[in-house]
């Protein structure tokens, strides 16, 4: 009864590990780390690592999976390092523990994308760019050491679909139609996988809407910058005007004081001159107290001169 209950629970409670790859985009020769996580975390797991192999005989474009070298007995570590990654490839993992052995489910397939061109398998995009409109025709050309190729695409959610879902495969070329969408595209044969291309497909109407929104935004930003410049120029001119007015005011306040000093100097000079003339007359008047000569007349002094 206990074993039956355990088996029934096992059918419904088998965990699915989560595989992550780092980095997901590589250049030829890079090392890649695969990490297999089981929830909830617990000890005692052994981890097994698998590589996806294209099954060219399958009409559904399936993969078979083979254990990575040295992985037949599994690893106690939940990570596995791939050295010298040279091409695009898919991987998955599984864990086991206990006696009798309890297995997890297989993880979802995760791809490592190669950005470098491999002469044995290469993808060429025509037109030669990564940004396209949905109204454009697009050709994906596979070349290399294989007589049979297929083109695959992985979308943002990780779903992998062959060319037949969004185009038409003719020989080693996939010609797309309006069903093409953004995603990572690559070529694969039974033994080789090409470099990958991250292609973005734009909807012309969405692009036009973005332009309609972008133009007023740019105009608004430019207008704002010009307004700030004008305000700064006005402020600078205002400060210069204030400084000039203050300078004139200071000169005006100094002028009456200067004129007052000049007038005081002129008044003092006049008093001094008057005193000089008065003294002369007084002296002459005193000197003239003697009898004048016959016919002489004593001078009569005014207040300023004799």
C-alpha cells in the first residue's frame, strides 16, 4: 500500500528542474556554464546533462538527446562547464536520488547561441541586416558541410519552430512571408549547427505610430532647450543693465558733494581776496592820517576795493 501510494504521488509530484546557461551568446572558444536547479532545494541529488541532436528523419523536427561526455554517472554539483563552445547547441538536464532511484522530469531545452561564423555551418540573412519590416520578404540561407539543412527559430518565450511555420523551405534556403516574427534564427543539420542571428521584425503601422509620437517629443525637447537659452540670455542682459544703472547712480550721488566742495573753495578764496583788499585800504587809510599834500585827496574805500 505504501509503495503504491508513493508511486501515485510520484506521478503527480515529480519536479521539473530549471536549466540556465551562462552566457547565452558566445564567441568561438568561450566556456559556458550549465546550471540545473531543483525546487524545493534539497541535498542528495545527482545531475545528468544532455545535448540536443537534430532528428532530420522526423517530420516534426524533433530532437534526440545524448549524454554529454563524462556524464554517464552524473555529477554531484548542480553545474557543468562546457569548454571551447564553437557553435549553436541545445541542452537539458535531469536529476536523480535515493534507492530505489527517484528521477525528476527533464528540464526544458535551453540554447547557447553562437555569434561566430562556423565554416562547417553558416547562416546568411538576405537582405543583410537584422532589422526588417513584416511586409518585406526575407531569405535565410544555410551553407556548410551538409546536404540537408533546416532553419529554426526560437521566439521570446523559448518556443522553437521550423521554417514551415512561418515560411517555405526550398533546398537550403528558407524564404519567409508575412508570418515571420522576431526571434533567434539558425541553421542545423544532423551533425552541425550554424551561427545564430537575432532578427527583429517591425510592423510598419507600429513604426509609423512611433514616428508620430517621436516627432512631437523631439520638437518639444528642442523648444524647451531654446526657451532655456533665451531665459539665460535675458537674465544676463538684465544683470548687465542693473550693474550699469547702479554705476550711474553712484556717479550721480558723488557729483553734488564735489560741487559743494568746489563752491566752498571759491567762497573761501573770495573772502581771502576781500580781506587782502580791505587790509590794503585800511593801511592806506591809516597811513593817510597825515596831512595830505596840497591838492591830494584821501582815497575812499569801498567794501571790496580802494
